[in-house]
């Protein structure tokens, strides 16, 4: 029988074990192809995937970005140590106004102490000031109804103007007296009058001017327009001025329209009721009749009584013109003068010029 050949077993090859003399630090395991990337390469791949920047720009030796150091904190003073930030004395200097000793508030509301206690009644709506303003008109109408001549009134106005103006000068000279003055009469003042001249001075000056230099009816009517039209313009302008166009700073269409409406009613009341009731005066400029000037009549080709108005028609024209004059004098600004002076003077000039032409 033929003898079968025996196939030798396949030899097994194993990695050599480290020699006992070699330490664990010098032994390296076999490295495969997938193990060529270390942890640093893995972190680089993730950073490159997020930023989409080339891998060549990322190196394993990049230094971390240093954060800016916060500024060193200043040592805090012990509690109770003054730093001058909220001290009233810090607001007072040789060049600052004295009123900062009264209040630290930068708002005009802090200028007059009583305004802080009655913000709506005094500061916002100025009820005491407006009541005084309105009362002058009724007082003037009462004097007219009693037949008192304007020539006997204006000396009293001048006599009141001199001491009031002198007192105002003294309060601006002596701060202590000014503080006392503001505490007593602050309800009738505005914040602008704390360091400026009191509005009563301009009121008396305007009334004295028109009653001294203008005819009786024009002078009385100018004071009435100042008393009632200015108050109406201020009240309506503060309430509804934000809803209408602004004519100039501090003047709105609502306030001007109110001044014009009250001016029309005031002229109708004076020339339509008070004058017929208490009688005309020879010094009056308007006697109920308006006439177109002769030169204008010739240009228009009118003859006879053409161009003559009387009765209610003349009163309507005069009332309308009075409203226009009152509204215009309330809006116009002349060198920043107080409107208590400009309203009666400009209204008086406007009425005087109108009557000079058509009466």
C-alpha cells in the first residue's frame, strides 16, 4: 500500500515579547494606518470643520488667546465718607445760581418749592397765576363801567410798577431775600422768573403804556385782550397743542386759534354790550361806523355812501380784526420780550392803525 504523505501544520508567527531588560517606556505597540492621527489631529479636524478654515492654518503648537486683564479696582472709601457727587455744596459755586441750594433737582420743577407740592394745580396748570391774569380784565371792565378815566388810572399803575420793580431788583441782589420772596409768592411765579424779572412788571408796564398813550377804547380793549386772550392761548395750548401744528417754539395752532376766538368774543362784549350800556366817549376811535378811505373809494369807483358799514356789520368786522390782532400779537416774538408787554402794545397799535384808516 502506498503510504499517505502527512501535511505539516502551519507555523504560527507571534510578535516578539519584550525582553525582560527592556522597560515599559521603550515598548511601542504596533501602529496601524488608522492610528496615525493623535488626539491633537482629531481636535484640529473638529476645529476645521466648524470654522471651515484650511487645515494648514491650524497647528498643534498654537498658543491660547490671552484674555485682557480687568482694570484694577479702586479702593472704595469707607461708608459715610463724602465724595461730593450728591452733596448740595457741590452744586453751588461762585458761578452757579443760588437756587441750587434750595433743590438738587436739575428739572425746573425743583426751582420753586411750592410747585413740588402742587404739581398739577400750580406747576402744570398754573391756576393761581391764571386767576390773577383773568381778574385784571374784570377789574378793568369794572373801572370802565364806573366812568373812571384812563388818565386817572395810569398814574396808579406807574406808582405800583416802581416799588414792584425795585423789589425784584433787590431779590436778585440778595439771594436770601430771593429765597424768602419765592417761598411767599412762588405760587404766582414761573420757573423762568426765578432768575429773571417777574411777569407782573411787564404786565404793569404794558397796561400803563396803552392806557397812557392810546385812546380810551383802544387802551381798555388792549388790556382786555392781554387778560383774556393770553390766558385762553396758554390754557388751550397746554391741553391740545400737541395735537396741532407748532407755529414756533412754545406756540401752537390750538393756542393761537383760542386767542383769536376769545379776542372776537371780547371785542363783541366790549363794543357790543359795555359801550352801548355805559355810553360812548368823545375820546373813542370807534363809534359804530366804518368807512373806506376816500382815495380807495376813488380807485374802486364808489360814490356816495358806498363803502360804509354800520351796526352789526361794522361790529363784526371790528371783532374779527380784534381777534386777528390778538392772535398775531400772542404768537410774535420781539427780541425775546415778555408777552405781557408785547400783547397789549402790539394789539393797541393794530387797533389804532385800523381805526385810523377806516374811522
